[in-house]
C-alpha cells in the first residue's frame, strides 16, 4: 500500500492507494532453496543482520537524516532544501557505500531473504521514499505560500508518521508484522 500525503486544515492526510506495481503475484516463501537461507542465517550470527530475515536495520540510517530534518523544519524552514537534496539509496546501494565490516555479507544475504518478507520490505521502502518526496513537495508549497503554521504542523506530523513507517520497516526486518490499517494510522492524528 502506497501512502500519499497532503495537508488539510493543518493536519497530515495520508491516503492509501494501490498501483499495479504493488500487486504482487503469490509465490513460494523462498527465492532459492531453504538450505541457502539456513546457511546465511548461520553466517549472519553475531552481526547487525537479523537472522530471522537476513536484513539489517542499519539500512534505516539512510532515512534518519530526513526524520531529523522534518523535526527541525518548524524552526528552520530553510532546511527544506536539504530534504530536496536527499538521495534515496536501495538496500544494496546503501551497503555498497557504507564501509561497514558486514556490508558484503548484507548484500550477499539479501538474495536469500524469504520472498514474502523481501516484498513486504521493498514495498515499505518504496512507500517511505514516496512519502518523503510527496511531503517535501507539500512542505515546499506551504512554505512558498507563507502558510507558516500549516508548514510547522505538517512538518511535525510528517516526522511522526515517518517514524511510524520506519518502525513498521524494522518490524519486517525483525520478522514481525507491525503494520496497522489506515484507521489505526488516522487515530494517531
């Protein structure tokens, strides 16, 4: 489920919309033989890679700066330029550029993440990427229109919602399902 943001009376409005790209065919739980998954589960022991999913929460460092910027925007609207300049990195790109001692293993293990988990993770990451782009556009519009209060409110709510999305992504990494339906999300606001 993709979420798009807009502002309505100083509140963040997040609406789900499905695209054809998000409609995944049913599949087996493993891209390759389960024995490779088990092999990599043993290889990742003692690293920052979760053995239940073969994914690492270190990937979210790619997004932490955006949350901090959303938080600072109400007092420093000029930081919106930094959000506009933020560059999305895929999971593999992040680890290729990370310099972390377990980066090569994280990249290799990614090929053996169970398909259902990988698809859920990739959908969440794409939703996060789109959320940032959409919110940045809305914030730019509010800023240029001189809507100072709406800008500040929207930035705070975007930061909160983005933290929630990161928590959902973390739940996928840790092999749990913490996703909420739109009604639960609406109750947050």
